[in-house]
């Protein structure tokens, strides 16, 4: 009932997951990222612990194939699940259970993975992958959304639209971007709008937050405001 893309952005090293479905609040359960390591998307009759336990296994340095095998072996509901994983080395693995609703499947690309179920057909994943490959010059968040919109234009979830989400992590444990559209008539369009809004101030402000290398961050509001305003002006 969902399709998603996991990718690593070569210029920045960021890891991102974008997802859309005809189901409520997809961003709450499907995308999971271990910063600086990898990502996992758990879908179909979703098992949230695939994401929770999968992130722990990613942090332990386990490979994507090993993680998929470990999670699936422990789950008696495996035939109704779908998941795909990208690990720290860029390896990709996926599982689509025998009872997942057609059309269902997975595509592995260079630096990205696309998987989906309950879709109108394989063209949804084909177009998602094609568009992601074709837009290397787009900023990462916009590239992920464009890919998902291409998949939607090819038919998307065969039941329709309801929710979408975009999760991106850089090196920190907090996300560089975490956007969720829980219930909307055109969720990917709304996700695109929210990403545009994020570039107005959030994209500039986040650089002043605490990091592992600078635990206090920048707290001088005058510096923050001046820098944000200068960044905004440079884009005008």
C-alpha cells in the first residue's frame, strides 16, 4: 500500500527517505534512518520493529542482506511485509512477502533503492527510479520529491492518495529535514510546498543548532538573525 525511495546524496553524504501511500500518517512508521550509516523503510502490513530494530543493526555495522535476513526470520508475519535497506557501505537488500498485494516489487540502483506494493504496476517504481537518476543536479530533497511525483504520475498507489513524508539526515542524530503530510488530497504536492517553505528559514537556521562537535551550537541571536537574513537576501 506504499512505495518509497531510500538514497544517499553523494555531494553531502546525507541519507534520505521519501514515501507516499493511500494510508494515514505514513511518515510515523515507514522511514527510519541511522545517521551517517544507512536507512530502512518498512511497509505493506507494516512492522514498526523492522525500522526500530533495523536501525540498531545498522549502527552495529551489519550488512543490508544480513539485516533483512535477521528481521524477516524473526517475524511470523513476514509473508505480509515489505522492507528495503541501505547500509553504510551502500549495499542494498529487500524483502517482499509472498502475500503482499500486487503490484509489488523492488528496484536497486546506484546509491538508491525503490520498493512498493499495492501499486498500479511496475511502471511506478520504474518512473521513480528513472526520475531520480535523471535529476542529479537537483538539491537532494527536491530530487527525492521529484522522483516520487514521477512515480505518482505513473499511477502510484492503486487506491489513491492520502499521506507522504520526507526524512533526511546529515551527520547529526537530529534530522536535517523531517516533513510529514498525514492526511491530504494531494500529499506529494503538499510535501513539495513544505520543502519550499523549509528553505525560507529552517535550511539556514539549522546550521546554528548544537552538534556533536559544537555541543552548545550558536546562541547569539544577533548572529543567527543576521546570518539567516543574509542567506535569504543572497537567494533573492
